[in-house]
């Protein structure tokens, strides 16, 4: 199973959307600066995740959540928690 996830920086107005097979390990890598794309925005909290059947479905969902309208949904979700 592949997961699509969104994490939010605790110190910056930054949301990252990605996909992985292991959310806990991936979040740990983001928080420890081991991912180049998010290194300068750590630490992070998980704000959204959803399981997908396969890589193709996960990629389509990832693209959906990275769109402008959906990023706004993620911002609202982040601000309500």
C-alpha cells in the first residue's frame, strides 16, 4: 500500500505533499533534514494522509493535492487542528 501525505512546517507557512510506503519513516526523514526539498522548513507535523491501492492511484492523488485549490483545503485543515 502506498500513502499520499501532507506535512506542514511548524515554523514556516509551508505544506509539502508526497507519497511513500512508510509514513513514519518518511516523516522522520523530513524532520531530520534528510530530504533536500524540505530541509530548510523542518520541523513538520503530519496533517493529512490517505491510503492508495497502487503507485498510479497514489501519483494521481498526489497531483490532486498539489493543485492550488487543494493546497488551500490543506491550509484550512492545518489551521483548524
